[in-house]
């Protein structure tokens, strides 16, 4: 299907992107990744999964008393991340190569999960979020940083029109937040942009504690907050 992501192709694309990622796209997202990590509010000793860690830009933003597992499909991106771990002395961070569509972790394995610029890269975004729901502990947070399809019809039309072009270079431009949330049993706590014209959103989910039902949200926009 045109405009659909495929993991085998994506891995090769990001092996190539790894050579220039930090000086191109990485420059744009660094500040947003910091803010996304800040939304976790972890406790000392918590275990966090950084799903789609890429070249490891986000690893320096975690508290040193939190253990972080950075996972990515691209070996090229992980090589860059490993270099950062070594150069910056990030002894609390470990890296693993794995396919997000073939999860290698057990249920309730992590206290929190961060997913930055990854959910529009995989073939099944909703499946990815459902997997994250399974492996995060009850009460844990899942923070997603990504571009989502605009709610303005004319912009959404353009995002859909040019989506095949963006897929060729590594991500979808027509992914909506609603599509990601299909059959997901998570609370949508809040979401925000760093500015009114920002094209990326930080979306904060939480897994209900044992015995509690998911809060019913009328629409993802209902959880939006002002840029912080």
C-alpha cells in the first residue's frame, strides 16, 4: 500500500540518516525531547524504556538515578547512541537493538516509556502504543513526542497528499493521534506544543492503576493545554 511504513526499509533508511541526523533533524528536536523526558517525573531507581532512541540525543536528559534502556531498530543509529553513552559517561543507560513490532520485553517491565519521533515510523502505530501499554506498569506514564496530522482540513489534505514523499525518506506525515489511540486503554492526561506554530506535539498518557477504569475523553483535543 502506498504511504505505508515497512520496518525492513525503515531500518536501512535510518542507517543512512544516522550519518547526518544530529546536525539536521536532531537540531530541531533536541529541545522538544528534553521537554518530553521532563514529563515523566520519575523516582530514583525507576526503569524507563526510550523506544526509538535513535542517535541517543535524549539520553543526557534523564536523571542519573534512573535506569534507561534505549531501543532502536537501526544499528547505525545505535552506534551513534553508544558513542554518546561512552563520551558523556551515561552509565545509567543501556542500548538494545530490536524491532518495535516484535517486542522483546515482558509485561509490566517498565515504570515509564518515552516514544519520540517513532510512532509515525512503524508500520502499525496503534499496535506500538498497545504494546507500550502492556509493558508499562500500572500507574506509569507513556510520553509520545511526534508530528500528528493537523485538525485543520486544508493542512491535513496537504499532509496526506505529500505522505508518499515523506514515507520515502523515513516517516509518515498523515498519521493522526486518533489512529494511534485505536483500541488503546490508556488515560490521555494532556498534550501540548512548545509554541502555537510548532508542528510537533508532546502527548502524555498514563496506564490506570490496578482496578481503575480508563477515563473517557471526548476527543484528544480536550486534553490539550497551552504551550508550556
